[in-house]
């Protein structure tokens, strides 16, 4: 098992990078949005990796953070989504955007990834809804929030998201706007009012 690769970034290709580790060049597949965040050629990089072993090939997939790698592992655990499919999804959506899409049941956003159909996206949402840190994405946990209202906030946030969707906003952008309010206590109306302000900027 190769947990990570640390070495000199020596080349970039369309869908992968080459990292030199003591004279050995490792070809590592990455999401394009992550590749864009890498330093320049010749600089040192550290990538958290997943090794996919097939009968005809061994492939390394690399990610900038452990969280990205963790979400990738969850994706390829869904029936019908292999490593290339998982990479395709994370090329279309960041891990946070994927969490929002799963929370909101946004099949359209997930199926926009090349090679991912509607049925696969629906299956992904069902299987990952309880595995991804969805509640954390709506409102980051804090000691005050946990002690004051451990269960009510999530319901209020969800109702606010549903209200925004009913107004015609996309489910993913609605979830982002609700999270951006930072409101830990209050009514659905208060959350909705603040979320709408974020929608306008």
C-alpha cells in the first residue's frame, strides 16, 4: 500500500503528473482542478495516493488532501463507480461541492461528470448520504451549537434549503447559501432571509 508520494514534480500531462522520487518517476492520475493547485515544475509535492491493481495494470491516483482521498475511497465503494469514475466526479465537483450535491439530492450536478449516468448518480446519493459528513457541511460543529441545540438545527437548515429550491434556486447552491449564513439558532424564516442575501452576491 502506497499511502503518499513525496518528491519532485517533473511533468504534467492531460490527466496525470509525474513525480520523481529518488530517480523513479511515478505517473499519478489526478483531478484537473487539483492539478491546477500544484506548484511549478521542479518543486516538491506530496500527494496522498490510492493504488489500483488490475490484471493488466497498476494505477496510482493522487490527491492534495487526506479528505479528498477519503471521499474518493467512498466513491469507488459505490457499485458501478470505479477509480476512473471517481476521478471523473472529483474533476467535476470538489469534495465540498459533492457533499452539498449529496445533501441536496442533486442528481443533475453529479451526473454532469463524464461517464456518470442518472441511475449511478441516484445510487451514489443513496449510498453516501449517511457516510459523508453532511451535517458538518451545513453548519460546522462548535461546542456552543452542540450544547444548545444538537438536533433542531439540521431540520431548520434542511427546511430552508427546500424553501430555496421551491423558489427556483438550484439545490446545491441553496445548500451552500444556507451554510454560508452561519446561523446556529433561529427560525427557518431567519435562515432563509440571510441565505437569500448570500444568493444576491
